[in-house]
C-alpha cells in the first residue's frame, strides 16, 4: 500500500466525522444559501478546525459564491475544496542546505517524539544522507535507551550521556562528532517539558548557544511533534512552544487514530507554522513529508 492509500485510510475517521457530513450537507440543500453556510461553519468547528479558521473558511466561501455567482451545491463544495487547499498552502521541505544541518526536535511526552525522530532519520538515510542523532532529552526516564533502540534499528549513530546529565554537554559532543564524522544532518532530541516553562526556555537557550558557537553556519530547523488525537490542545501546545522555541515546522502524528484531522487547517491559520511531516501509522514508512494537495485529495476522495 502506497503512502497516499495509507493517508486515505488514515484519514477515514476525519472523513467520517467531517467530510461525510459536509457531503451530506451539500446534498441536502437544493440551493446555496445562508442556512447552508451556517450549518457548514458548525460542522467545521465540530471537526476541530477551530472557531476562527472555520469562520474564515466560510467567509471566503461566501465571497466566492457571490463573486462567481455559484448557485449549485456541488460547485460550492468544489469551491470549498479549493479554499481548504489554499488555506494549508504548499508544504515546506526541510532546510538541509549545509553540512552538517541541524534539526532540533521537541514535544511533550507521549506524542511520538522519539519514533518521529527515528522515522525522519530513516527518510534522510534513504535519501543518501549521513545522519547522526543526539540524545539531549536527558530528563525523561528511559528516553536515552529508547532512542538508542531506534538508532540501532535505523542504522545511525547516537551521541549520548547518562540520564540526568547536562543536555547542552550532549549537544556539544554531538556537534563535534557531526564535524569529525562528516555527518550531513544532526538530529537533536530535546526535552519537551521540564518542571516549569522557565526551565524549558533556559535549557533550549543553552542548547541554542552551543549550536551557534560550535556550528555557526549550519542550517537550522526546530520541529515540534504534536499528537493529532488531542485536537485543539495540540494547537495550544504549539502556541506555547512557538513563543519559547522559535519553531520552524511541525510534525503531526497519529492522524490515523483521530477524527480531528481538521486541526491541520487550524494550525496553519492560527500559527502560520508549516506542517512538515505527517504520520498515519506505526511503521517506519508511515511518516512522510506533508503534501497539502494529497491531504485535501485524501479528505475529499
């Protein structure tokens, strides 16, 4: 099964809760009127698109209906599809323009951060890149061991210290190893939560300073891993991290286990941060670069 087929299958719960009802709504209205638009807005909010993005979507559809003089409900549905595609925008690839390039990965416990790191490493390795991992999430029990298991499975090296050690020291050693071993990409696993937000910001700042000093010319990405099943809570997490971590992209996991796939639209509209990877399963190949057109096609197909 190709990734698009897995994406379609993975989005089945979202399609059932969101698109099937949208489809039935357009079929039940003979003409396109304000009642249809009001019901559509309620459906989009219920699908975890978020109040603001849902209202914006319907307002854009209202304008398009007026401008293009749309009277047929199927035409209105096609216009909705175009609007949703525009809202997500084009996917943005990782900036890996230097050797080494650096990818910092963060996210709260349980979102699939460690497995996402492994899957991204696997994708890059298949693309011919020499990848090095750094276990800088030293606060969480067994985080280092988990990453070692995945590093062995993917077939990449891991730089690690003992649990409870200084994350910035791990990054210092990893930066040196990346230069010495000729790594193309250094992926750093960082703590998603310490016991308070100030400590988290301080830790990320220390890591930033080490990278700036040791790899000053490296291309940088900071990715936040989010669990799609948490819906609008994931958007709230992203807002917090955006303020403290300088995010460049998002990794959205577990889309196959949720009816809340509408948060893809919410995240883009409310935060302006691109979704760079989506995950629709447990297998190594079930995380892929995000493609907006494929996502919308899978929803509407």
